[in-house]
C-alpha cells in the first residue's frame, strides 16, 4: 500500500526529512509542510537530497504546502522542479487518497 | 547598562519564537539597555523578504525587526555561514542586518552580559 | 461586541480593541474616545495617526516605552516624552491610544 509521508521539521534543524527519504518506497508520496517546506528551496543540501531521491525511487511524488511557502516568503521560482505545490484544498484530496499516513515530526 | 544578546536559531512561523524574541528585544531596547539580536542557523529565515505570515494565521516578524533597527533599539546581526548553507544572501533579507562570520558571531556572544534564546 | 455610530458598526474584542485595523475611521475614534472620557484635540489626532502609520509599517502595537522612543525620534522630544503622552491619554498612552487608533492591544504593555 502506498504511504503518504508528512514531514514538518526543518531539514536544517532535525533529521526527520532524511530519515523519511531513507525509507520511502515506489508509489509513495511525501508532503513537506510547516518548516519542512524550507527543504524545497533550490541550492541547498536538503534540496539536492530531495532531487536525488525523486530520481532514484520510481513513482515517488513530492509535494509542498502552499500556505507554508507563502508565510515564509518562498516563491515558486525558488523551488526545485521535483516538487509540486499543493494548496489547502488539494492537500485534503491528497490526504484522503492514501490509506496510510506517516507523520515525521 | 547591560549588554543583552538575543539569539534566534529557529525559522519563522513554525513557532512564534521569533516574534516573541523581537518583542522582548524591543522592550529591552526601550529600557535603554544595549541590545543585539543574533540570527544564526534556521534563525536566518526570520529575516527573509516576501513573508506573508497571515497565510498560516501567524503574525509578522520582519515588521517588528525593522522597527527595532530603525528606532535604534537594537542592532541586528546575521551569520554568513548560516545564510550560505541555506542559499540565502544579504539581498534576500527584508531588514538591513550586519553580516558576521561564525567566529565574529562567537565573539559577539562571548561579550554578552546576558544571553536570551527561544 | 461592536462599536456603533449612525448606521456604522465595528466589531471589537473583549477589551475594546478593534478587530479589523483597516475598518477604522475618525467617527470610530470619536466613539471610543468618548467612552474613555477623552475629547480629541489636534494633539491627540497627531498621536493617533502616528500610531496608525507605525502599525502599518511595523505590524506591531508599541508598548509605552517603545512608543515614547518612536515619537521622540520622528516628531521630536517635546512630543516624545511620557508626561506629554500621559496628559493626552491618562488611561495609559499605549493602551488607550492604541485602542482609539484601532490597533490591537500593545504587547508587553507595562
């Protein structure tokens, strides 16, 4: 069964994102929210890790929550191409679309 | 007069710590203390331009920081290594802040009478 | 809880602070001032508009010491001193003036 991984912690402050990306399987999805959206800004080590994992794991989908980007002043142009921006509405659709949700604090 | 240094190490809006520290620094500065605010590690994200905290129901932090600097209530410092690790530069910041190296930042902390962090 | 004047009304919180900064106008200021036993003079308006500009710029309602410093810096020391501000707003320059100016309650107000 595909798993939706929800990551909330900043990748610079906690190992949650890395721990998550070490364990994702083909067909899973990762949603970056709260301080974890900082991982999606290009030009950093966590962003490079995201891109690498997206290339390695078949069918892995990476999402980043729009309100958290807006709050932190991160524009779409700053993001790596591997991630897709979702708003609050599609976040709910995403969450109900996966039988299993795994939070990474 | 005491030499206060407020240290901000967390990013904005995941928690309200940045705003709370800015408010505390503002009060200390208004009491005629020597106040510095040091942004290091994820704390540098507090200064990023273009923030819209209302998107997550949070309150502004760059506004109070600008007031601190403009009214001379506190001096703002940001660590260059922390910026570089996050692919940020001084041009990405909403508030004029003096950039210090990590070694200079350590000296600043070493000279403090009181260090406050959140 | 609302302030009312003619056919206008404005929601406020349990302490009388306006809910929506943008909805403020001079009629509302006069309503709140009257409730606080203050008759607004040009000197009052100067502080009220100063506070509105301060909040628009910095998104924070200043505590008394912060307000005094900011007024002194921008309008001069004869205006930016606590005695002058207390004479205008006996209920507390920051608390009372912020309320009449349509700002939220000042933080760390002492």
